[in-house]
C-alpha cells in the first residue's frame, strides 16, 4: 500500500491544488481515487491500516486526507454502508480541507494559531463547499458531509454548531478519522 498511497497522494495533491486555485479540474479524478481506496482496503484492509501508522512520506496535508479516507472506508464497510455510499463518503473525506490547504501548510511550520487563523479554520468547511461547487461537484450529500465534518454532537463544533442527530453519521465518521489520524501523526 505504501507505493499506491504515494501515487495517490501525488494525484490528490494535483486535484486539490486545481480546485483550491479555481482551475479547471475533472471531478472524475476524485472518483478514481475513491475507487482506488476502496480496492486497496478490499484487497488488504490490515495493510492499509498499517500504512496509516507507518507511512510518514509526503506532504502532511494530502497524506492526512488519504489516511483519513482509508480509515473511513474500513469503518464504513464494517458498518454495512453500500459501495456507492462509501464512495461518496470517501470523496467528502478527500476534499474536506480543500478550503484551507495553504493555511494548513503554514500552520505546520508555526507555533500558536492567531485569532485570524482560527477564524479561517472555522470557515474552511464553508469555503471547501464553495470551491467544490465551483469545481462541479453537485452531490448534495458529499457537500453536506464536507460542511459538517467539524460539527460535534454537543454543539461545540463549527461552522453551524449542529448537535446530535442533526449531524449526518458519515460526517461523524469523517470527523473521527480526521481526529484519530491527526493524533497519531507527527504533525
């Protein structure tokens, strides 16, 4: 999986950069990456999970999204989601942070977060959705999962402070994968 993940990181980085810079991009490339993640997990989920813990190569911002998508696929499969539903959730995971890629890179190199940066972080789900719409994503559930991926059950999340059942379960899966990977990473 290490070679495959490295190759996927290069492709995802190109797609996300194009979306973030509002350049023409084929959303079909995200579909291919999502399918690749599903295939990798179907062939050897244990190896994919091991890669999440061992792979430290490449740009963190992109590696984080790929690793989070692998976690989401494994969990969503075990929860009984259909392949099409998992595909949508993976696409949302891969694009959840497109609205803050540059900021995320800067934050990796600096210490404390400024209040302006905190505001930008809190707005990134909405910015990500706007960029994805502009790139041609029309799947409303995909966009909603991106928008909700930092909401918390107790209402303390952002951007809309949703609570409990108002947060889609797939958005909760993305949030858990995001949190887990961030905590096992060397960021």
